[in-house]
C-alpha cells in the first residue's frame, strides 16, 4: 500500500507517517522545507508538477490532504488582512485541489484508491460560534470540494472522505 500525505513536517501529518509506516505501508510524506520526505508547498503549481513527475507511474492507494494553516486563531476582527485571507485560502482550499489534481493519474493506477481531505468541524454551517473567519471559510470550502470530488470520481471507483481529525466523515456531515 502506497500512502501519500501532505504536510508531514509536524503535527497530525508526521504522526500519520509514523503510524502508516508502523503498519507496513510505503509512505511518501511532503514538507515545505524538505525536513520530511519530498519538498512540496501545496500552493505552488510548479512544485506540484515536479512532485507529480517524481511519482509518475507509481500507484497511490491513499492520498491524505493534510497540509493546512490556521493563521487567524483568536484573531480580532480588526487584525484581518487580505494577506491572511489569501494565505489561508491558498493552503487550505487551492492546495487541496491542486494536490488531488496532480496525483489523480497515480490514484487511477491503484486498485481501490482513496482520498482523505482534512477539513474540520469548524467548517460547520450549523455551529457558528463566531471568529476564525478565514479558517472556517477555508475548511467549509475544502469540505465542498471533497463532496463534489466524491461525485465526480465515483464512476472511477475513487473514494473521497472528508474528515475532522478523530471523527469519520459521517460525524462531520452531521454538523453541516
Ligand atoms: N489539530 C487539530 O485539532 C485539527 C482540527 C481540525 C482540523 N485540523 C486539520 O488537520 C490538518 C493538520 O493539522 P495539524 O494540527 O497537524 O497542523 P500543524 O501542526 O499546523 O501542521 C500543519 C502541516 O501543514 C503544513 N503546511 C502548511 N501550509 C502548507 C503549504 N502551503 N504547503 C505544504 N505544507 C503546508 C505544515 O508545514 P510547515 O511545517 O512547513 O508549516 C505542517 O506540516 C490541517 O489541515 C488542520 O487544519 C486539525
């Protein structure tokens, strides 16, 4: 089993690498600074193209779109800038789509391919406690991308799940 996980320099991504390796999987991790696995800034189309070229012809059984940022944690309304919005949407939304797009040929080579997208319960429309506007909006968009990818990729047998870490997608969907 070949697992590709983005954003493995630390946090959940790094732990996923450890756990999949311990379970015997071949794991390709990525990081922006080359500290772990292959170099990939998910927002950079050039790096996405190089990453795809490096993996050309290799089946990918599971792609975990884990890389993400939470730049507006506890941010006051007056501190929001276009830069905060741009960087958040680039990593958490565009980055997810570009990664799936780049590795689709590899997923198509696997027998039962799966894509896991790390969204968040903060994507919920039903639970709106306020604050974290950019992060919440970005994770809602990631959820939306995942739901529509699931529809488009179903005929090819590529499963797409959207997750709040620790919860299956069915639980996340209960929040929406
Ligand atoms: N932790 C939670 O409680 C929680 C809850 C809900 C959802 N999530 C989601 O789960 C995922 C992992 O969370 P975490 O807590 O492990 O986060 P984290 O500790 O902040 O790690 C995020 C990872 O993403 C990488 N990353 C950020 N921007 C990137 C980019 N443009 N290109 C490539 N890699 C990039 C970081 O790399 P650098 O080291 O280069 O910055 C880092 O490896 C995120 O998508 C997060 O939103 C987490």
